[in-house]
């Protein structure tokens, strides 16, 4: 740790901070939802996103100690706490995505670095570069069936699964943390495109939009 330079780049306050969906909400009015919307779309803005890379054994021990969550060992799976506020997702053989409530990522990174000590690892804070869009409702899966190339049938995509795949003409991490709840982790630059695609794909079922 002696050769690592750490810089606290946290702003003094969140005043003036805008989510990746801010421009979209400012320039596009909400569509009428209808009496019984089959799809609900929302953004979970300002969450903390960390990319962890390193050996699974040492990272698992550190993540368990600091977060109290096991590192998912099987490909394309995720683990989360009982409240669903903290999650760890498998991205590759030596790569995981950690998502926590906004503001916790700085302290979490420091604690993980301390717990990992001289182990070979990498922690990158990507919070400002991506956001989470949620998709729920009785017709949420039908919307995904029209939008992604991956098989989202329950037999192929059970609760607790997460994959990186093609979404329309973009890329996204598709996750299923609960039975009728899906999450799309998308790059900031793709957020507006993905959101408007979802609105169009969900229009036939009736869609309600929840703003951050």
C-alpha cells in the first residue's frame, strides 16, 4: 500500500448533481400510463459502482468481511443482502461489479483496500459512468424479449442471474434481483437511448415512469 497515491475526489455537496436521465426528463414529457400499466420504468440514480478485479479467494474473504456478502463464484450470477441495497455481480473470471447506496462507495473502497493489503487486485470507482434502470410489472419480460438477444425465459434466466449482453444497439448488464423485477446497468452515454427504447417497446402494454 505504500506506493499507492489516494485522492479524495468527493464533492463537498451533491448540489447541482444530475443523474444520467436528467436531460431526458427535462426534454421529454411523461406519457400517460393508462388505467392498468403493464410496465413500470424507473432510474436508480446516484448509486455507488465499483469494479473489483483479482483472485476470487482473496476478494471473497475481503468482500465477506467488509460487506457481509459472499462473492458470487458461478458465472452470470449475483448476490445481494436481504434488503437488496448492496449487491455483487460476476462479470468475468476475475471481475465483479459491486453496487451500493450512493456515498458508500468511497468508504467501501478504502475498507476493501485495507482488507486486501498487499494482495494483487484492482478497484475502480465507475459510479459517474453508469446508472441503473429498473423494469417491473406483468409485461416487463415481454419488453426485454423485444429488446435483447439473450434468452430471458425463467428457465434460462432465474432470479439471481445477471449477464452482459446486447440491448437494441447498445450494451447493458441485465440483472434479475427479484421475481418480477429487472435491472439494466447501462453506460451514462447510453442511458437516454436505452430509456427511450424501453418507453417505445413498452407502449403497447401501458407504461408508467417513475423519476428519480
